[in-house]
C-alpha cells in the first residue's frame, strides 16, 4: 500500500478552499441517514460530534469518563494560538504556519499546517461566540500573551485554564446537540476494538465500564479522538485514564501508526518527589514569559536559592539563546534542563530540577499582576510542593507531556482504514517532531470544528458504504476477541499488580527512550519489553470479574496494550537515525548539543503497518516535501 | 520535611447500587507525607490486591485538580479538610501519625452510587444539556473582536466559569442542592453579551432539570462555597436567584413557547 | 409551565415564595411589636388600640391576608424542608460544617415548627380565650397570662427560637431574592441578626416586665 496523503494541488494558500470545493457534498436531507461514531469527547471529539450533529448527521459519542467535560483537554493551561495579529506585532497566517513547521523541526506536512493556521482565526471567533471568557483588557478587547517558539504574541488565554474553558465551550455545543436528540452520548464506555467490514471501518466494540457489558456500535464512519499515548512512560502529565488502547486496537486492525517516537517532554513540570508518585504536574509554559530559568554556577551548590546572588546564577537559557531566551521551544528547553542536571548543576533534594524564578517579575510588575496572570498555577504548585512560589523560586524538571506521533492520516484526516478518521492528539499530522505551546488546543479544535465537517462529507458522499448492522459476522468476531482478552487477563491470577508492571514499563521507556536515546539503549529496550510482556501475562493479578465495575481490569487492559505499543515506539526511535524535535538521538547532535537532523534520509513520515503478533511491523514512508518553508538548522540563538 | 505516618482508614465499601454497603477499616503503615491522598489510596489498593482482596474503587483522572473526576467525603468534608482544592490535591502531610480517617462517597439522591466511593454524576450533564451553553453552531460566529466585553465582566464571568463540575457543592450541601453548579454556568453566561438571547430560557430550563434530577433547594448555608475547589462564590447563587425572578417576570420567550419545552 | 406553576413547583420559586412571605411577616412583627409597646405607656392606651383594631372595618380582610401569608410561608417552607431531606436519602457517617455558618440555617424547619406551635398557643390565648364583652381589658388578660411564670417562660423561649429563625431567615431571604452586593450584603447579614435580636428582645421584654413589675 502506498501512502497517499491526498494533498490538493495548487498554491498552499488555495489548497484548502480548492479542496473543500472539490469534495463531494452530502445533501442536507441525506445527512440524517448517516450514523457517525465519535470515540473520545475531548476538544477534538466534542467539537467534531457537535459540528457534525449540527450538520444533521446522527452522532453517537463514547466517553471514557463519567462526563465529556472531564476529558484531558481540560488540563491544558496556557492558551491557544491564532493568527489574528490583534497586537499588530507582525503575525499572519503565514507566520503561524512557518513557526509551526519550523517548531516541528521540519517533520510536519506543510499543507496540513497551513490549513491549521488558516482556521486558527475561526476557532477564536467560534469560542468567543460560545461564551468562552478569554482574558480581556480594559477596553474590552481580547488580550494575548507570548509562548515558546514564537516572537509574536498570538496566544489567547483564559487565566491558566484555557483548555478547560475551550473544552467547556465544545462540551456546551455537544450538550446542545444531545438535548436536540442529534447526539447519543454514552459515558463510561471504553472502546476496546475497531470493527472493519469489507475493508471499511464500520463500528467499534466498547465496554460499559459500569456493568462490564461488551457492547457493539455500528456506523458509516468512525472518528477516533482518543488523545495521545504519553502514559506509556507511566509518569507523565497525562490523566490516569489517558491510554493508547483505542488507537492501538485500530492499528492492529489496519491503521498505520506514524512517528510514534515523536514524544514531547515538557520543560516545566513539578519534579518527581517520591516512589509512589502517580503523575507529574505541568506548570504552563506561559510561566516562562515572566519566570527566569536558572541553576547555580557552582556544582552541587546547596545554598537556599534566595541566598545565591545573581552573579553566581547561570540563567542558561538567556545565555545560550539570547534572542528567544526563556521562550525557546519545549524540546530545546527540556534538553537544556537535562544537560544542566546531567552536568551536576541540578537543584532540590533529587538534584533533578532547575529553578524557575519569579523574583524579578514580582519586583517589576508586582504580585497582583503575577497573581492575575498565573495565580491558579502558582497556587497549584504551592498545594503540591508546600512551597510558596511568590517567595521561593519554583523547582521544575521536564516530563512527558504530549505525543506528536499517532495514527497516520491523510489530508482528510482519514487513516489507512477507509472510514476511520483520526482527530486531535490521536493523529500525527500537524506538529511534526515537536509541538509548539498553545498549538494542541488549536489543532484539536481545528480538526473537530472545521476540518472533519468538510472531509467526512466527502468520504460519505463518494458512496459505496453498504448497510451494515451490529449483527454482522465481523462484529461477532471482534466481540469474541475482546471477550477473550478480558478472560485472559482475569485468568492469570498472579501476584503482581498492574500498577507495578506499568511502573516497570514506564521506567524502561523513560530510561531508554526518554529525553535522550541511543542505539544501544533502544536495542536493550527492544529485548526488555517482550520479556516484561511475557511476565505480565504470567504474573499479573487482576481481581474481580468482567461483568462489574472493575478499575483493575480497565487498567490491566490498557497496560497490556502499552506493553505492545512500547515496542513500536522503541523500534521507530531506533529506525529514525537522526535527531529532530522531541526525538533526540545522542549519536546525532551538533557540537552545541543541538538536534542534528538528516534531511537527506529522514525528511519523511514513518508509518508502521501491523503484520500480526510476533511479526515485525512494516515501515512505510511518506516523503515530506517542503515547497514553502526553507529547511534550515533550527536556531533560537 | 519528608516523613512517614501510620493511619487508619474507615472506607465505605459497596459492590454496586443494588448491594448493601458498609464501612471497612484498613491500616496503612509508613505512609509518606509527600504522597497525595489518592496516592495513599493507590498504595492501600496495591496492598489489598496482594492480599487477594478487591481494591477500593474511586474516581480520579487528571490528578491536578481540574478535571473534576475525583470526589470523596473525607471526615465529613467534600474534597477533604482544607477547602479550595480537590481530593487529588490533598497531601498526606496534612495528617498526623495515628489519625483515623473516614472516607465516604458523595451522597445525594441525584448521584446514585456506582461502586464503593464512585458515584454517577450524569445528572450534571442533564442540567447542562437543558441550556448550559450559547446556541451557536460552528461557522456562525462573527469576528471575535466585534464583541467588546469590559474586563471586570469578563473576569467575573471567568470566576464563575472556573467550575469543574466535581459535585462537591452537592456533596457538602445539607440539602444536596446543585445550586452553586447551576449558578456557575448561569452567572457566567448572564454576564456576557453572548448569553443574552437565551437568558430567560436558560435559567428556567436549567433549574427545571436541576429539580427533575432530585437535587434539593438552596437554604443559603454556604457549605458549597466552603468546599468548592475553585472558590466559586455564593454571590453567583444570588445572581441565579435574580435571573430566575427576572425570567419569571419576563417569561421564557417565544422560542420556548413555540417548541413547547419547559 | 407558567410563572405561577414555577413559583409553586420549582425549587427556587418555592424558596422565593418563602422569602417574600417571610419578609412580609417580619414587617408584620415590627408593627405588632410597636402595638405591644403601648403596654408600657398605659393600660388604657393599649386597650384603646386593641379596641380600635378589633372594630376596624378592614380587620377581617387583614387577618385573612395575614393568615394566608403565614399559611403559605409555613406550608411551602415545610414542603421545601421535607423535600430537601429527601434529596439525601443516605446520611453521612461523619457530619460536619465547613462553612462556619451557625447551625441556624440547618434548623430552619425546626425553629419554624416551634414558632408555629407558639403561634397556635398565642392566637388561642389572646384571640379566642380571655375576657369577652363590654369592659373586658386585653391589658389585664395579657398581664394575667404573663404573670404565670410558666407561660412567660414558654413565651420567652419561643422568642429565642424566633430569633434563631430570623437570624438566618432575614439575610437568607435577601440572598434568595437575588440581593447580593459586595458592600451591601455584609450590612444585610448583620442587619438581619440585629433585627432578629431586637424583635425578640422587644417581644420578650413584655413578659419579663410583667413578671418583675409586681403586684
């Protein structure tokens, strides 16, 4: 199978308009004849479900939590980018496009990114109309802040809760369609398999998490909006329920998995404090607008931070990257922090932390202003660490945050399984090898509000989708497979808990496929993962039954899939013999320790095809051509 | 700063809505004070599973205080003793050696129990579906800068919009009323011009859904405000009351009359 | 549902009915107390006033109206109280208050009910019992009753319950009617308590005065 991204011809500014004109339309009266299944109700899923229902499609939305309002999009703090150029500082669609491609270390598809930048302006309009309370100035106009990887202020924000407010906007739109009877919303449902009939995605098998019943859902098209796979690292900023199962199961049914090695390590998280820590907490990148990152100049300096005079502090980001300073992109900032700690300049009890200091900003603008901008974040830090960031510099360290890789999709957001569309973080398309801050919200909503309503119609209108009910043999086969997996997990009756296996896996993946990756480490990982998987199926302990509310069983299924997925992640990292964005291979770096790309051999998307259990997956390549952006060594100096 | 403590937990266990429930006691030894409350429960659950006993079911997700998934009434207080935070943000450093901690689920007729400490809060979704939004379809929006909203109004709307829908207000209210939850959304949209066209209809329908779900009436005891993790003020409830009176006076508007809803 | 149904059936509507009738009843209490204070002036002043009220042509409609306010306040208030208890079928093992609000709020149903019992006794005593006909002095009858320490004690006790009821009731009514203002609300909250205490002190002063006045 060749990977055809279906990028429309013509100049980049015209591609999307031209494409929308070329796509076939579904007659308004016919839309209600189509059933669409949306799995996941975060920004991408909720916005897609609402927008499609508004158009007239019959939508069924599955949500893993008890309400769509809890999807992990809610935790995004800092903001959402849009090329509005309200501050008059030289922004444009072109600049947002350019920054995003460059920020992604030239590993994203130009056409997708341009479209993203184009619709970014509509997203802000839409959200304001929904009543999202974005920050405003005294004149009543919208306020902007700056974010990493950009030299313009294009980030719209709602205090430190932008993701929450945008999600609640989309949730509101979704709720409105539920009320109208156009969306059937099913909470506490977890997709456990994709059903493919005659080569097309026609439904899913889901488990009702309340009573354990395995349920079948059929539709004319399936949209996966199930987020990223950051929890393969066990400790990440992701929510506990975030998992790879939906995308992994789709992958096993034929959807190619693209660039799994592109994982983003966020530079500003609260450092790990103890053995039993269950998650890492992000401190928004927006803090780097006013906070200054530093370590002591002297190795192993144990003085209290406020006792270290300026002359003995190394503001290493400002020193190394004078033009971007503290606002370098995430991958750069994370590696710089790791380097400082690796060299022995780390601070705090574990020495795996650097300071993020608000002292100067507090002096310059006062505590009130800082509180207004970041109050809830600083309070959150205070709650967790028991240290007051208004008095003592915060300690931060990088942590896994976002995954740029995901299911391969074409320009229409359709995967290699016809009828299976993938939106938001679950797909791979727009961020290349590194995502810029405040772009995830933009992409999730772009996909859901503005892209899928056009492209799904094109797929459905093209025809050839015969009637399929949940009584089809393929549904029975998939349901039987799900039941078999559940029984298998319950039958092991071992002595080790799922959590222990997850923690083991996380440690392995973080050590060998985290911020720095080497060939030797990855090879070691590739032997260690199958061993751990084998142990898992011999020793895991999952109590209770399948037909009941059983959180241990839920987790076991997810960890089982991570144990398979992690191998693909390691393999992709091994095969990509270059450094780019979030993928840093120690062997490939510049003398200044920056990522060294190999555009000659790796300016492509690696999309993996599942070939069966115990068989090596096949690596397919979608070459990336850059006609509008000039490939350069990324520099933020 | 770091230390360990021994604690005794009294936890409500109930297999499902149909079964009878009761308290069970667990000893947790050597709990690190750096752990969060939920991490402490993780450790207790690990221990239970190793002994072949079912782990305690409790809801949680983001573990950073924003998703609203975690719940629990700890020693009689929703989200624990401190107020202004969620259970996932509560840390064991708050407790002393040999403390006995009673953990119960959120109790309300409108929040039926699912298992152990897990309850079903979909009645909140029903309230939102009744009108907790601005009826704007994708693509209809004018340019964002057309609408000018004074900073203090945007800020006050944001204060209300910060609600995470956790249900602590209901859990803490002696009447299991969800007025603070409804007020948060009504107040947000009542203060913004976007919410204007549906103003009367929204408050009437959301309150009808509130009552329908079996939540009680507000008796102004302000327990909700005291436990709200986002410090949402009861002044928003006053605004909700005002909006309700206003809607009673003005009527729900033609739209609703035509659709026969309400 | 129309406006009337909403007032009758919705949780806020019912509360607003209770709040409005409650505030009106506070108004009545103020005027009632003013009348009572005539006892301090002289027996004649009080009896003349009682006479005047009794023979006023509007007294019957006024009493019906007042009774209606009481009835609505009591019936709807108790309905809300019962419904509120039903909203939490399973109580908590550990009950606590986080708000720091006094329990007055939680006891509204009880303090209200006790006040109702008082009301029945009170109306029976001073409206239906006592001397009838020409020359009968309400003043003497009141003094007679109040000089019974048991009656006075019950009266003063009821006034304490009324104070607890009003201490929460007045400020609560304003909140329920949507009156909330950063500067005004603290004044209303304090004012409500002051009015509650003043009314109670005023009413209770009569039996105490009667008891201590001697002979």
